[in-house]
């Protein structure tokens, strides 16, 4: 099975530390989907910015509708959501 080194909050410095702190502010914890990107904080930031734009940006869909769509897509893809 492949293995990816994930940096903990205690190990995080610089940009990674800032992204982890934003994750904690957003969700109260650092989800695995976030920490798996710890090798590349720039990619993590881009991913989180993209997610935020989709989920909270201007849209004809409500936040609840967007969350429901995310759940349906995750189930369809066999992902645990």
C-alpha cells in the first residue's frame, strides 16, 4: 500500500502552519483530506481556496444544496463523506 508522509500540526512551519491554522479556524480540526496535502502547502492553499469559492461563493444554489450535492457525488464515487 502506498504511503504519504503527513506533517502534523506540531511539525508544521511557515505556509503549512498558516494553512493548518486556517483549517482549525474553519472546522475546529484538520481533516485528513487537508493533511494529505501537507507535503505541498501551496497546493493545499489552492485546493482550500477552490473549495471555499465553490461552497461559499456567489451561486444560485444555497449552501445546503451545495452540501447535498457534495454528499451525492461522494456516495456515487464510493467515498466516505
